[in-house]
C-alpha cells in the first residue's frame, strides 16, 4: 500500500485501498450491527473519514488497523444513536422464540440446535456484555486478529485486552448457561426424575 | 463423572487434555450435557465460525469510491515552484507600484513647494518674547 500517495490525496491509490480492504471493513461493521444496510452505510462513512484525515496518518502505522478503529467507532456511534433498535432484544425475547418452541426432547437434544440458532443466541448474549468486552470479543473473532492488533485498535495495553477477552468469555458462558437452564433445564429435570 | 461435575468444568472455561477425554466419555452417554457443551462452550470457542458475516455486494467498493469522491471535491494541487514564482512576482509588482507612487509624490512636492510655506505675520509674538516681556515688566515693577 503506497501510503505516501494516499497522503497526497491520490484518488487512484485511495480507490485501490477501498478495493483491497472494504470487505473486511464491511464484515466487521456487520458483526457489530447485524444489518447489511447499516454495515454498508458504516463502510462508506469509514472511508470518507479516512479520506478526509489521511494526511494525519502515520506512515509506520498499519492502515488496516486504523480503518478498523474508525469502523468500531462508527459502529458504536450508530448503535448508541439507535439504542432501542440494537439493545432491546433480550436473550429470551421473541427473536429466539422459534428456538424455544423447538425445544428438544431428551434424546434429540444435540441434533436440533443449528448453527443459525446458535448464532442468534450468541449475538443476543453479546448484546448483554459491557461495551469494551463486546468490542474485544468481536475483534478477537474477526479476521484472525492478534491481541496486539486489538490493543492497537482499542488503544489499550496488551494485558487489558487479554483481560477483556477472558472476562467476555466468562460472561458469555454464564449468559449461555442461563439460557440453557431456562430452555432445557426442565428436560434435564424430567430426565433425572425418570431415572429415579 | 456426573452432569454437575461436567457442567462445572465447562463453566470454568478451559478443560485440560485429561479432562477433555472424560468430558467426551460423558457426552457420549448424555445428550443433554452434549447440548450444554455445544451451547455454552463451543458457541464461544467457535464464535469466529458462527459470526461469519454475509459478504458485501459486488458493487460496494465502487459505491464507496463514488460516495467518498463526490463528498470531497477534488482539489487541484499547485506545484511549489508555481507558488514561489507567484509570490515573487507579487512582491516585485508591489515594489514597482510603490516606487511609482513615491516618485509621483516627490515630484509634486518639489514643484509645489511654495504652497506649503506658511509665513508668520509681523505682529506674531512668540512664547520666548512673551516670557521676556513678562520678566522685564516684573523687574521694573519691583525695583
């Protein structure tokens, strides 16, 4: 990537940057918003902000990390603006009602839960995490990002990132265990009583 | 291993290799714990596969380019030598104009010099004379 050309405002160089990185930016925005239109809007805004501020970009820095940082900020701004749209869904709300209806009997339990349903449950559980933990977890699961890259995107130390990811996983496990208990716990109780 | 022990290990997050074998054995006999494992452990550990986003449309890159370049009008970059030459030309032009104006004023002042001479009338009494008169008057009165 010719950063010098980018800093001069070379449009061909910037279009090349868009061509080579827009997929990752879009996918990251989608992970935050779970909405194609929002991800598209965020991608456009990310590159507009990048184009306007490219002269301030340090040549020794990683441009993809820089774009990711803008993407995270833009995504969070959008989520904050539309808080009701993004945050109102509880893990036991209607979005997963189909999943609840299809609650399995004891013997077919592990074959019923599809990845699509697990994705919904995970997305909803992610919404219950504190913001920093959610960001760290999503970045950790995006494009094979290293702890160091996440630290750079979030402007945090390496140890802080490690701690955030550890705590995010612990909180998610708790949230998912509660969900399991609420939806499948009764099947377990029935099984245990049948054994007795 | 019973179900409670199994779930305790899962809840702690990172089972070691010996525990993993025991977990596998337990899951083979317990579909509920197998589901618990899938939901509580695998969902998090394999989140990168679950959270795969849909691919952007093929025209996204082009539309981003249009959006950005339309929002920021192109600024023509002026080379440095043009800037320096322009500045130098402006300075020279300014000097020429200044010089011309100065010369025209100088000529005017030499030709019309008399107009600006103010002659004092004969009865003008200057400050020094007034003071001297007052002094002499004072001395004569006190003698």
